[in-house]
C-alpha cells in the first residue's frame, strides 16, 4: 500500500518581499518545521498586497494541499488585508475574536492601551480559531486547513511552536548528503538509475563551481532511514567505481 503523503503550501504576502526591500525567511523555517511534522512543502507562491491576488492564491493552494500557510499582512495598519482577503476567499464575514481582544488588551495594558488600530489584530474570518503567540500578543489564526501567520520570522517561529504536534502528517523525511568533484551532467544517468531502483527515494543534485573546479552535492531523501543509507551506499560505490572520490556529508 502506498504511504499517504501529506502536503502543504505557503502563500507569502507582501509588496516588500516582491520589491526586494525585505528578504523572506519564513519559507525556510516553515519548510523545516513541516518536515518534522511529516508534511511535505509542495509549493510556495509570493503575492502582492492585493485582495484579488490573495484570494486566487488561497483558493487554488488550499484545494490541492492538505494545509496552507500564509505569512504577512495581519498587522494593525490599513494595508494589512490578509484577514479580509481570506474571509472573501472562504465566503465568510470578518469578526473580532473575543479571546484575541482579551489577549491584546492584556498585552497592551502597559504599552499604551488597546487602540482602534491595534484592535485590527483581533479581526478573524468568522468561525476561525486562534494560534497562540507568546512573542508579541497578536495571535495567529486557523480556519479549516488554513494557518494565517505573521510576517515577522521570530513571531512566526513562536506560532509554529504552538502548532507543533497538532497537525496530522506522515513520517518525517530524512536525508543524507554526499559530494563529489564531478560535473553533474557526467553522472546524470547514474543518479537517475539509483533513484528509479528504489521507490520512495528522491535524489537532489546541487552543482557548484569552487576553486576553479566543478562539483556537485547529492542529497538522498526518503521517509525510511535504512532506504536512504542503502541508496547512499550504492551511489558511493558507483561514483567510486568511476575513479572519483566521494565526500560523505558533502563538499
């Protein structure tokens, strides 16, 4: 029986990402976290702060993945439109979540009080639950299979901690890396044959140019550690048979 593969997608929301003013760090940390939960990150889309773009991305990606994460656009300012856009995508209204209001009121009690702008961070699509945020007060939001996270990476990290162990997934993917001073094209067939020989194994090839020489690192991934070791052993033997040295752990 083929093992169930759980997948997730990410929609990164923000003009500042698309303009290059801000470099996204959330994709990497969410991808690593998902892997530990046994969930594969299948796709990522970066969209502008435009309602139509967010609605389109959310509806496409939530339909073809088990989970969808969004980052950005849930702050207190007028251009933070993620909640409204996702509510529109789901065909529901927007409400102030009473528990979110209580959390924010407590957080801002000694920080100038809960202004109307700050109350915006308690707005959620109708029917949503909250994701705890111990870092900055304003909670994340969960509705259906959608998880609405902050754009600030260390805040998103805290929200991921709160979600750890709560999502259904499969076995986490394990990986091993080997490296070789060889042109990727020279061993393409060898890699393809090794991957085809074992169902459930993926081999990534990552070429580089260093010290005037070409080389590549090869990453073997699967949910079964024994299978990973078996494929790595085969690759080391096959590459060594061509007279090339292999670096366990990569170059």
